[in-house]
C-alpha cells in the first residue's frame, strides 16, 4: 500500500470518528430529552387490571353464572436431543439432554393426561385423546404447537403441567397470546341459558339475557395503572400510591398519578329463576318436543303478585345433535311472535265483557254452525263437538271458533275498530322492555276493516301476532283480579353484602273490573273441569286456563302452534304458567300436560299454599273446599314407594294398614278422615290398575299372573279387560296411560 493510500485511510477514519462523536453529542445533549421521552414510552405505559365480573345467582341460592379460568391445551410434541458442535449435550448423569417431553415421561404419563381430559370433557373418551396425541407424536416431524382440546379447565391444565417432564411440552402462548383466559361459565350447563345470557353473536363484546341487561352492574370497572417493562413480555407496576409522586426510580424520573383508575369488581345479581322449577319446566317441555316434534317451544312460570319469572325454558331443535337445547339467539318466550289461536279467545272475551255498551250473559246461546262466514275464503268451523247452539260459557269451554265469530259479528260488525281498541287497551302489544337482553319483535293486528275474514279471524285468535311473554302478562293480570305487572327476571342486586331488591313494576292497575276477572276465571276453570283442558283436571288443586291450537303451514305441511295458558291454584291464584310448542303436530291439550307437570311440582314444593300464608287476590270469593291443597294424593300404588314420596315432600302419611304391599287412597267423608287403605286384588280376577303409574301397574299385574301391555305415559286411565273381570292367568291386560 502506498503512502498516499495510507494517509487517505487515516483521514477517512478520523473524519468518521469525528462524525460519531458529533452524533453522540447531538443525541445526548441536543436531542437528549426527545430520545429519552421516546425510550420511556417504549419502556413504560398504561396497563389494565381487569375487574372480576359479578356472579348471577338463582332465587334458591345457587350460582348460575360465574367467571372461571380456562385454557386451550396445546402440546409441543417434537422431542429432539440437544446438540452442540455436532455432539449431544449430556446431563450430570451422562444421559443426552432432550428438548420437549422425553420419551420415558411421555409414555409413562400419557394415559394419566388422557383420563384427566376425558373426565373434564365428558363428550370425549380417554381413548380418543390417547389416539390423537400418540398419532401426532409418532409422525416424523410432529407439530410443535398441536391443539389437543379447547376450553380445558385451568385446574386440569395446571395438573398436566405438574407431571414430571410435561411442563416443557405444554405450550403457554400461541401467536403471542396466552392460552389462559377468563370466561363466563354456566354452572348448570345449558339450563336457563337464554335467561342467563350468552356472548352476543351479532355484537362482539356484549351479552344477551341477564348478562346483557345488567352488564354495567356485573362488569365493574377495570383498574388502570402506570408500569414499566422489565424485559420482553414482562411488565412491573409502579408503586400504587394514588395521586402521589414516586420520589425515586432507577432512571431518576418522577411519575404522577401511578394509579390512573382504581379497580372495582362487578356486583352480583340474584335472578328470579328457581332451579327446582326451571329443571321441571325444561325436562317436561323437552319430553313433549321429543314426543311430538316441532322446531321450538317455551314454558314460563311467573309469580302472580310480583311478576318474578321463576322458570323460563326456551328450547329449540339443534340439528347437529338432534336434541332440544337452549340455543343462542333463540329466546323463544321473548323474541318469537306467532298467531296464538284459541288462547287469544280469552282476551277477546274479556274485552267483550268489559264493553259498557253491550251486555253479555254467559248463559246466553249463540249459533255454533256457520258456513261461508269468510266468503270466498271458505267456511269457519269447529274441530269437534258439533252442536247447533252453545252458551257463551260453552263457547270458551269447547273453544268454539264459530261461537266467537257469532259474538263478534253480532256486537262488533258495524264497529270493528271498537273491539280492536278494547283489546289493545288491556293487552300489552307495546314492548315490555324486559330486563333480559333479547330482541322483542313487533306484534301486530291486521286491518279488521279490510275484509270480513280478517275481522272474523281476529275474533278467534288469528289476524294478530303476539309473544309468549306478552300473553303470560295478560293471563297473570286476569288471575290477579285485573292488576298487570311487568315480568321480571332479576330479584335483587348484591351491594356490600346486602341485597337491594328489584321491586315489582305495575304496568296497569286495572285492565278490567274485578267482576269481569272473576267471570273469566270461572270460564277458564270450566275449560279444565269439562272442556278442552279436561286432561289435566285433578282433585288436588284447581287450574283455570285455556288451550290453544293455531293451525298454519310449515314447509308445505300442516303444523300447529299448540299452547296452554292459565293460573293456579284457582281457589287462591298465585302462579301463572304458559306453555307453547311451535310447528309440531301437538295441540293445546298436549301443551297442557307440560303445564300440569310444572304446576304439580310447584304445589308440592310451595308449603305456603297449604299453610294458607299466601295473600289471596280474591278475598271476596270463597275458596273451593273440595280441593285438597294440604297433601298430594297418589290414587293407588305400592305403599313403600308412596311413603317414600311423602317423606321426600315432608308430608304426613296416613295408612289404615301399614303392612299391606298395595294401597289405594280413600277420600275423607263425615265419619272417616282421608288416607290410604289396603288394596288386595281378588284371586282369579284382573286387578284394577286405575290411577297407578306404569311401573306399579306392570308389577301388580305380573304379581297376579297376568301379562301387561302399556300405551301412553302418565297414570293409568283405562284398562282392558277391566278390573274385577274373571280371566285366566297369562291373559294380556292392556293398560292405557295419560
């Protein structure tokens, strides 16, 4: 290298050095403040301390929804020997050091992992997980981030981490996000799902149900604080001294307002749902839907005085699992609107009886055979019990379409808008603004002046669309003597260890006079005593209600919306219930059976009914002394089983012969108290199985040497040959249950 080149390189190095020194001076002193501020922004910032969301409790003290920790379970299944300079690295025992789960630990604890997963996720078997993990592990290049299962409980995930050698194989972060997260869990699974609430599919970050309606109360307030980064992904909060300076930090800076916003955990709420009633409502409705089919259904139980909704089952067909579940965005009771059919006749009749311009006597006769009422659209007719004339009382009891049309035509043909006005004055067509987040679709009434058919259809429950919650609000008001309250799903808010009660909301003090309400109550009792609802008549308590069967076309097939609405016990009304089965072959009578299952449960559980502690909505009316609210009655059966039921219900059991295997109930009279007496079938004669369960009937017949054939479900209502008939042993006895 020549001297000139050497001098050139020396000068170039000198210039470069001077430039670096100038840059350092420029950064440190000229622009130092700016760069320090940028660095501070990268190394310090605001972080959030999430508030814990409040719980949702049932009215009987159980947790329905809470926040739990769950994980997505990923495994790094690549097992390799750690190499250095082309040679394996040995541990202290002279064994090659491995990355990932060692083969010995993998084989030893794989079954344990799979069993823990299967126990936590019962929809999968341990064999399923074993095959899934082992198959991936056996590949030449297994994945280092292999998804085994989503939504695994945090406790199970932690247990797997503690297994020898497995911690290194459990993936903690995926795409920079932790696999661990906080989620809302429904403790009783699918029970009351729509009432509790789901993540809102249409609006991310929001909820439906109670979760959505009370979100601002449940979610609380996240804490916000200043923090600084210790290393990548690890942040440390500054000293939490609210509104005070931190006198000294490692960089000699001071930070004001360390805690920007204090964390406030969410408050808990107490729902009106009673898990005992909710369970029977769902199981009874699901049983009916499975038996009759249909797309969806609902069963709602409401406390009359307060409007508290004690049970609200909303089941829809899940085509994937072929089962009826509480489906997201399928709040049947709140959102679905439908033509109600005959359950709406109660509203029409109440409006007519409330009209001061006319006078209707329930004993008066109306025509029951009409043709061409609808002109070119065909005749309006009744489905059963054809008669030339019916009393107004019989029109309701037998659910006569023609009778309702005759009344409507007689009194309102020339003033149709008046009837609509009366109905709208007492029925809640407007939004109820319920305290569960769900879509409330608009209800409607056709223009009754458009055609005769539209007007007449309105008279017997068509040409209008309503929701189940609006319908139950009306029936509840009728049972309460005319006072309409708003259906409520939240009973109270927990604040500081105390409960702030959500008070009942009165929508209308009077939808009709008490005299009209009493008259309608009598008509609805007649429906159950000897009308279309007589299949739920019983000797224990009274029911006042109305069947409804609205016919329509669904997928080119004739289908029905079968419903039953009413209140009980009718001697002293306390509860209102509504059952709807949509798009199925089921009629109102089938929906009534679900109603009866729910009301039976309530009467058995609520001791206040028998103790007389419930305030009557009808103080001026005498209670029906023929109804026995004090004790449930099983007409006939195995004495040991009946005694067990009475014991569970904590009711007094009385038997004239405690040693007898079979007993029947004998009602009280002037000389003998009510109780059970021995039932001993005569030798060579068919036993009388009336009133028995299927189990007891089959056992008794077999015990006496006969074979049983069972049809239907419920209690025995008939048998062939009849009880007491002389028949040879081995004879087949067909018993029909209902």
